C-alpha cells in the first residue's frame, strides 16, 4: 500500500513537472471589457466601425513549439487590449485554442472555435497545422490571417487565407540575394533540419536561388528534431572551408551550433532567418557567441519608431520579457484585421460586425485584403500589402547581433 | 454442452462489439444529419473510427499474440502515405472508388512492411521485441522524412534526397515533399466508409481469434514450449498476427490521411504508438470491446477538457493515472466482482421462484 501511495505521489509530481514545461502564461481569458452597449447598433452611415468581433487564435500553447504559440497569443492579446481600451465602439473578443503543433489537434481546435461562434481567425501559428486548418476554413468560408505559417502551400489555392509573415520562398531567396548583393561570402555551408517543414522549405528555395546567382554551396548537412550534437555538421562546414554558414532553422539548435563552432575554434559568418529570432533570450546561453550573427527578420525589438516602442514597452510590462517576432506578428494580425474592417466601413458608410456571420465577414475581408488600395501598418513593417495569392509584401530587414542586441544593417 | 456454451459467449461478445459499432454509427449519423452535433465532435468522428481500428489491430498483437509492439504508428504512416500516393494518382476516378482502392493498396503495402519487419523482430521475445519494434517505428518515420514523391503525365516519381531529383516534367506536381509531408490531399474519407472499415476489421479479427489459427496464436502466447511440442510453428503464427495487424493499421492510416488535407511523417512518431498502446492497455489487453471504448473516450477527452485551458493535458494525465489505478486495484476489482456475483445470484434466484 505504501508503495502504491509513493508511486501515486511520484506520478503526481511528474505530471506537475511536465505541466511546468507548458509555459507560464496565464490562461487567455476572452476580453469582454466595456462597449457592451454598442452591440446591436446598426451601421450608422458615418463610416464608423462598430460591434464586437469574435477573433480566434490557434497555435501550440503546450508542447515543443509552445514558445511560438504563446508569443503569438500574448502579442494578439496586447493588440486586443489596446483596441478595446480605445473605446471607439469596436471591440474584439479573443479566444485562443491549443493545437500542440499537430494537424489533427489543430483541426479540432478550429472546430472548437466554430462552436464558440468565431468570425475570423488569426492563425494558425505553425505551418503544417495551418495547411490542415486552412483547407477546412476554405470550405467553411472562414477568413484566416496567419501570423507565422510561412509555407506557400498554406495560401495556395485558398482565396480566404492570407499570410502576415514572409512566405518561405521569399525568405530563402531573399537571404541568398542579400548574401550575394553584400558579398558576404563566396563559399556557403548550410545546416538545416530535414525533419521540419519550415527549415526544409527555406533550404530548398535558398539553394535554388544560390545556384542561380552562382553562390558556391560547399557543404550541406542535416539534423533532426532530437539532435543535440552538431560536431559532424559544423566539422563538415569547417573542413570544406565555408566562410558563411546559413542556418535556416529555429534558434534552439542554432544556439548549439554556435557553441559547437566556438568550441572547435571555427568562426565563419552565421546567417539566419526569422526562426533565429529569440536566440538572445535562451536561458543559459552565452550571448557573446551570437556576436556577429546576421539574420533576416521583419521585426526588431529595439527599433526606435513609436509603434515598436509602444508595443515592446507594453509587452515587457505585461509578460516580463522582450517580445519576439512571433509576438509582433500576432500583434500585427489583430491590427491588420481591424484596419481592413475600418477600410471597408469607411468605403461603405459604416459597418457593425456583431451580427455578421463568418461567411459574410470572410467575403468582406477578402475583398479588402486583395484591394490594391489597402495597406496596413504594423510593428513588422509599414505599408504591408497583400497580393491575390494571400502573400504579404513588405521589406525584410537584416539585423546583426552586436553587444548582445539586434542592430539594423 | 460446455463447448456450445463457451462458443455462444464468444459469439455473444462478438455481436456485442458489432452492436456497439453500429450504435455508435447510427447515433452520430443521426446527430450529423439532424444538425444536432457540435462541429468539434463532428470533425472528430473519422479520426475516432481510425483510432478504434488502430486499437483493435494493436490488440491483436499485444493481447492475442502477446507481443508488446511499440511501433504501430509506423504501419499507420506507411498506409497513410501509400493512400496519399494512390489517391493522387487516381484523380480521374470517383471519390468512392479512389477511397476503396487507396485503402486496399495501403493495407497491402503496410502488410508487406509488417512482414519484412516481422522477420527480424519476431525472432525476439519480450522487452527486446518491444525495443526493436520501437526502433522500426522510428526508422519508418525517418525514411518517410527523406521520401519525395512527385507525379506527372509519365507516372509517379520517387526520390530520396531532394525534390529536384524527381526529374519531373514541367507539369509535374510534388505529392510528398520530405519532412514537409503531403499537402493538397484529396479529402475523400467519409464517416460511413470509416465505420464500414471498422466493422470489417472487427469481423476479421474476431473470427480470426475464434478460429483454429487464433487458438494456435493464443496457445503460443500462453506457453511457447508446450505449443511447439504440439507441432505449432511460433514464427508462422506470430508472423500471421503481426502482418494482419500491420495491414489493418495501414487501412486505418489510409482513412486517416484522406480526412486531412495535409500529413507530415512526424505525426506518426513514438507518441502516437504509445497513444494507441494506451487505448489497448486501458481498455484491457485482449479485450476488443474495451479497446473500442477506450479509443473513443480517450480521443474525445482532450477536446472535452479544453475548458481547463493550459491545465488540459495535466487533467488528462491525472484521469489516465486514476483509471489505471482503479482498474488495477485488486480490492476494488474484487468488490465489483462480488457485487455482480451477488446481483446475478439474486436474479437467478428470482428467476427460479
């Protein structure tokens, strides 16, 4: 009996410990502050946007990719709080659902949001769940603006799905173009995760573009999600004499690669993409190793424009950490949808979103997002415009890490 | 007389299972057609049926054949990706015929995979066998991670390093793109098809278990040496159970894959194998009814727990631990048994009066 009790306690402790890994964000409560009185008011004819929009977010809030999902949810929450506090008669009710970075769970989460009465979706955060959900949303006619799912197949053939982030081909080819234009290297090594859609996607487009430009790729090595030792990959890059290592990967393996390169005294240039963003916030990582690392990202937290400053300040105050690019994407998603609705309202003499069905809202938002006159400003870029395929057009920024902070190049 | 009684309980049990599946189908089909079902549950019906098939097919290996297999999701993924290739190359056929052909081809390919893996694996016993099946599950996942499949007017192209190696014509389309998996899958699975498949597989398994072959498999499970001395070949019968189980997992994978528009190899990792094993263990090893119910409940449970938000998976884990403790508690089990015995006695006494 004692043994059983002990095992029960141990099991309980293990469960607690595992729950600790799921991130310490507070459960996202739907924001229902103020403005209840405005519900049900008809379009006033003065071009104003009124009513309450039910906005859903789907992303990994638990599991290995939780850091991205939580960042997006937190960023979106900041935007929603701001919009609701502004008191313009337009409010957003936010609900976030967990998908554990799994396509099946993501479709479940999407259906859960539908039962809640969702009108538009800012999601999903990760790529392969997003492809599954966008197919469902396309048949159901629900508008989707994904903050960070970057594969082209997310938007391909679906007129109701738009991306706020760069698509993979843009990232890969933009990186190759940037390296070529700035003559950063002649011999390039690539280390990528061949078990990850994001990483492989960028690798393929980078390689194609690099061949076209005549960049010499001297080493291509791969790893999978559970790799913790990168001596082979880094060693291969070193022995082939690469003077730049391209890392189209997330920041956790990137930090290990930097450490490995440092330990064997190999110091090429490192070039990353938006997944690298966040490398400075890893606990226990010596940020001096990341010195001189370049990355292509739409957002840098130390930009000095008012929008970014305001966002970073609020985010840091509320969540106690500097927002990553994912948080910024989430923040921009909420504002882009609001901007689109305002654009429509101004053109059509007012709009009350409360009683609109998801289908009606979907058609409205598609018409606005594909309107060449429409553009949205956000912390990840000014004057973002979308093409009919749903891909965003904005300037990528290259930043370099200097003295432990991102500095624009 | 005794034999007759035994046979009739076995077939009674079998018909109970058919009844459960048909009831499950009728209830949810009526709910769907009358629109009284939440879209959350409606979207889960096909995956539930697939997981039920997975659970009963694994139960054939774990419960009937007595071998702990930790790589069952590998066969599911073989079936799933086969179905993706078959259905994409049959774009001119109707949905129903594409689905049927996909399921059959998926089951055959998965059976071949099961047979090939069975050759080395089934020479082992107990823990060693479990570890090797785990390894093969991971190997399948990693092979699929490197697999590129494309299709053009000349036919299907395969490559193992990158999509450029597919050497397709300009009109070619990449169906399976390595770790990015398959996208643009035809969504042709239906709840009816999934239920029919579940019923067919249930019929096959139950008749297999109650046949001469099934008894041989169980005899080898219970005492290998005694069975061998009777002239039964352990390798042959274990291989049969393992291959049939793999084929069924492949069929489940086909229906599963054709329900989503995208599929990544990573989905079918160790965790999915364990999930299916949990259905089997929780439902009772060797107990098909239990497997079906456990699969249904445990697939829906995480969705019902969404109101706990971040603590959802924590609650899920606690529920699992509690169920395991309760069902394994001898005292509690004894109490339940005596309760039923008393009830039966009372009833039979009442019947005699």
